[in-house]
C-alpha cells in the first residue's frame, strides 16, 4: 500500500538507456524524514520533465517500496495523477542556506570513495553526498549521436509497461523530443586519501546547458563545450562543491565503482559552521 510522502527534488538526470536495464531517468531527493529516495516512474516527456517540476522543489508523491529494485532508496509512484507540487522551488538566498539545511541536516558528506563503495556493496545505500578533495579535470568524450534501435525498443517496452504512452508512434514522437547528447561529460577528482577517479556527470542540468550553449554558439560544438567547461570546471571550482552520487541498477553491488554523478551541488563558499549558527 502506497503512502503520500513529501520529497525535496535534488536530482534529475539526463535520459540514458541500456538494452537490458531500462532506467530511463533518475529522479531523486530528500524525503520528509531527511533520508534519500529514488522515485519513478515520472513522465518522460521533455515538457513534463523539464518544466513541470524542478530541482530544489518539494513534491508530494504516492510512494511504495520498489521490491524489484534491490537498492534501498528505490521507491515507485503508484499513481502519477496524484503527484502534487508544493510551492515554488527553494531559492539561493543566504548562500543557499535553506537548500543546504534540507540536504545536509540528516545526511553526512562522504570524502573517502572506497568507504562509500563498500557501503554500496553491502547494500546499505545507493545514493550519497560526496565531497571531493580536489577536482582535477573536466573530461569531454565523443559518443554516439543517435539513440540506437535496441535502446528505442527498450523504451517502447518500458513505456508500455508503465502505461505512460498510448502507441508506438507516440513513444517515438515523444522520445525524439529529447535529443541524445553527442558527448559524455565527466569529472576527474581526488578523494580524501588522494585516490583519483573519473565519474560521468549525468545531471539533466549539464545536458540542458550544452544545448543552450550550442544555440548561443550558433552550432559550433567546440565553442559550446568551452562554455560548458567554463561553468562546470572554472566557475564551480570556486564554489563549495559537493557531488550527488548514485549507483546504477546494472552495476549496484558488484562493480569496482558502481557510482555515477547524478547531481552537482555548488553553493558559494561560506565560513565553515555558519550554516547552522543562530
């Protein structure tokens, strides 16, 4: 039986598909009790996904534990029609004070990546806040520019299973609205022990930024990538950056590193301890 729960949305990933594991998008956030939750299905249509609900906004959702997903934070929505937005997104006033309070009040930030992976391997968690000691590089790699047929077939099957679309034509039409990113963006960073890792950034925000920059640069991909790099590496390096990490269902519990970056949290730097004073 589902329960209506309030969720503070902190993660919206850009759509990705695999042939076997049809995890179209990851929407995650902080439950009203302060714990992490991963929720789906939510409407995949770009209009719904991009505009109907936003990051750092409270929502009320009918949730039940997803027994088919072993990850402890995974829940499913039992009735999309009952999803309700609560007010406007929480803003950035006072150096993101309210956002930081909600995110960190009951969640510690990990700095040791191996310790975090061990927790995931033991199925104690699959979403966490990670604080890199240093971000070394913003990595850009070319990838395929079109969704392959197997991925589209996977989407069709998944959409039919979730009853989000009415027909094959509608599936193709709606899915075609969300363009596949032709590049993979990653951070190479160090943890508190000096261990270097490279993890892909799958946040919706970076995908939307790339398309906006490409338009601004009149289709020049090199210049667009330069603008994305400027924001995510040059500008964010000056922020008090944390990474929201999540395991993929495919690699959870066995891969050497099952995590990807599902969100970047970048408030301005403030005096340590000032957040909870007063």
